[in-house]
C-alpha cells in the first residue's frame, strides 16, 4: 500500500530471487510474476494505490528450481520506484508500512509486517517565478535549472 504522498512509477518494478549461495536471479514479469495496481485508501483515508505482486505457477517452479543444496526459504526482493508527489509536505517523513502476505505449500496464509523499513525524507524548497513586468502574476509551468555559478564548476570539491 503506497502512501498517498507517493506516486508509483510504472515499469520500475523488478522482482529478484536470492538463494543461499548469494546468486541473484531476476524474475520475468508476466512469466514468473504478475503485478496488479489497484485503487486503495491509505491509513489517513486518502486515495492511493496498492501494489500486489504474485508469483505465477511458472514463477513458483522457477523459485524451487533455483534453490540450492536443500535450502527451504529463498529471499525474494521486490523493488520499485515511487516519487514524492505534490500532496507531500516538505520536512515531513513518509513511512513505509509494507506488509508481506504469502501462502505456503500446505495452503496456509501468513501476513508479516516487515521490520526495519526505509522511510522517505522530504525536503527542498518552493520556487515561484513572477512576470518581470507584473510581480503579482505567477508564471505557471516555469522551468528552472539549479546549478553552481560557472566560476565554481571547475573548482575542486571541498
């Protein structure tokens, strides 16, 4: 479940399997797993998205095939990019409240909260561009580039 202050970036999802030998196996979308993005409501009652990643039958077989030397539990890593959207307040952290739900081989379903989750630090500043002739008129869609002055570009880092 994403926080309403974050926007999921489509095509950013990657699912990887790590076996005990430390080997990384990248799983393939639609072959090994599916992604469902659904409308949801977050803990604050705000509209957001829920991401649901499910292993396919072929994906389960791929996971089992890649287990080495009798190991029972592989590690599966789900990574994606979400960006801070305009509903976020600067200086207010956004916590990751991920939940993992899985069904074992016997058909028992478990849900676990994930420990030690990262959180997003928001920060920055707002810049408003005004018309040079009318300072009360905001220029919508103004684009800025933040850079060092030219004389500092060649200066060594300190």
